[in-house]
C-alpha cells in the first residue's frame, strides 16, 4: 500500500461524480498494490552524511545512494530491513569496544532518521506493526544487524539491540569473527564457535530472526541445525548460477526451505566482480564520503558513475538478476524466496541501478507465470511469516 492521501481524496470526492481526469487515472499496478519489502538495505550508511537527506529524492546519476524515501515512493518499495553494518575489526577488547560504540551510534541514527519523517515512514518491530503501517499508507523500517562483531563476547548486548528495535541479525560478515566463520573467511571454527552456538540460543530466546548470509557453508549448516525458528538468508543467491562462496548450493536451499526459511535474492555475486585500482581508490574515498564537502562529494560521485559506465564492478544486467531469481524460485519454491538486493551495500546492475527499477521485477514474475498470491509472498509474505515464527518460538 502506498496510496498516501487517498483516504482524504476519497472523502473529498465521495459525494461528487468522478471527473474525467479521475476516470482516466490508471488503476494501481500489482506492484503498487502489493506490500513490498527488501531484507537488506544498507542505506543507514548515508544517515550520518550532512549533505544527504533520507527524505529527498536523489538521482542515481548524480548521487551514490540507491534508496531514499522519494525513490521508495517511485519504486513502490514499502519497507525493509535497515541495516546496522559494522566492518570487521580486530578481535580484541579495544576492537569490540569501538565496534559496540559504532553500532549503537548507527542504531541511534536510524531512530533519528525515521523519526524525522513521521508522516512518511514508521519504525516497526513486528510483522503486525509493519502491516498496520502499510495499511495506514506509511512506509515501514525494521532494523537488522549485519555482523554481530559489535557484541564482543557479551551476549547480553543482544537484548539491548532487541530493546532498540532490532529483529534480525547475522553472526558474521566478510572475515571470521568470535561467533562464526565467514563465507569469505579462513574456516577458523569449522562453522560456529562455542560462543556462536550460544548466540543462536540467545537469538531464539529473544525471538530475533537469524540471518545466515555471509556465514560459511559449515556455519550455515549449524545455524540451520541449532535454530528453533526458521532462518533467512537476507542477501544471497544460487551458487548453481554463479559459483561464489557468498552464494548457496541447491541442496542447502532445499534444506533451508524444508525448515521454513527463505533466501532473499541478492543483486551481488551474479558474475565476476572486477575491482580495478581506480575502483578501489574511489571506493576508499566513498567509505569516508560524509567527511567530504558537498562539492567533493559531487566530484567523487561523478568519477564513480563514469567508472561504472566503462568498468562496472559487475558487467551484467537486470536480465541476469531475473534469471537468478527465477532459478532460485524453481529450487526453493515461491514460499521460500524473498528479495534482498543489497542496495547501498554494493547491489545493483545495469537496468537495475536503484529501487526505482523494482516494478520490473513484479512485471517479470507475472510474465513468468507466478500468481499474484505467489508474488505477494515473495515481496513480503514469506519474510513476515519468518518474523512471526521467530517471535512465536521465543522465550525457550
Ligand atoms: Zn552483505
């Protein structure tokens, strides 16, 4: 639902005959009517940038962000999981302390940003709250954690993040940490560490959804085996389509589905990732973009977009994204697929540059023969079911 202002409009015209303009107004498309969500929005990386406003509508050509409220409206993206991402640092008391301070600051920034737009978006913590917000014509924001590194060795911090509204978390990011091996790590623990096993129990006790994206295959297997609630892969893809450690093989997709979980289709790791020296130089600058002046940010953006045209990180397109999504749907079935394209975290390919392209996904799913009910599950129903299942299993 994104028909903001419609109740008022309906009241205003209730007693009048429709005008020609109203008669000619196109009916909302299926995509506009559906409740849509993306399970991995890295957009909070922008929230501390003084030259960037979440409430504005930016353009991909002149801005590096891929999600904002304006484009959520255009692309009819109703909500999603806004991520507290913490870069992996040293597994030392100081490393843990720095990461903890960073993650709580990011949590606070998410709260402040959402609170600045009370008539447009609402922070939510349950499936029911998200549905209510959607029905009221508001967008909705869940909060999730990518990389549990900021917890250090203190699992009681999970409760603090839960109290701050966080409802989904993954144990690890791109390097092994105190909880688990990373899909791109060095197999330190052969899966989960002893503390990682306790992390699973605490996640279940609180009713938080476990996110296995970025976990190694062995860690994924152990998450799946130990968790009392279905788990999610918030931004992953099928390994059979592109053989990368961040993607997941068919057997694991089927086992995840058999336990009620879902894989949310990523738009990263669809093909070879090419990082030229120039790309690395500009990416390092982009990591600290908030410290640059407005003019410097505009210059950096122009340089990156120029490079995107000549040497994209992924030389592929929306057609390939759809092939991967349709393959995933064949293996997992429509009850176990969702969408998590890693916007603002490296996602996006030609023809699928930002969230304004999302209606195309719905059109293509319809064209591929999926029913409206299936597409509704893919866009939000499956994730809401998993949130409810995690909540129902809590307390044990
Ligand atoms: Zn990620």
